[in-house]
C-alpha cells in the first residue's frame, strides 16, 4: 500500500556516474561519485529530516538499475521533494569537503 506521508530518497539521485536518464536527479555540479548510505543518512539528519532506522534500506535496488543494489531513506513529507533532494546533495558535498580538509 502506498505511503502518502513519506518520501523516498534514493542514493542514485546523487550519483555523478549516472545520467539523468539512469536516475540522477541533481545537476552534475552538486552530485558526487559513488555516494554512500551513511552520507545520505548524515546529510538528512543534519537537515533535521525525520528518519527512523526502519525507514533505511541499503539493500534496495533502484528501479531504473535493478541489477545494482543502491539503497534509500524514507523521510517524512515536509517540503517539495526536489528542494529536499537539492539540500541533501549540497550537504553531502559539504561533508565530503570537510573530510578532505581533515
């Protein structure tokens, strides 16, 4: 049954290796190579989005690339999905830049 109170945010939305046709949702300038589920969870939590442990699935397969395990988080609907996806992408880039500085 469809859940209208949550949005699914797939890892493939942020993967710079993928084309838009294959599932990337953000521009190349704010996407990253091979994002991890931990980066997605960290970025979502730092933006104070509601995520519970049962709403994290790192074994799921994105429908456009069903031969590769991707993963997703399910967050409560609060804003427009494209706004949330862009904010998460920028936060993932920030955290990667912080790691490279250390």
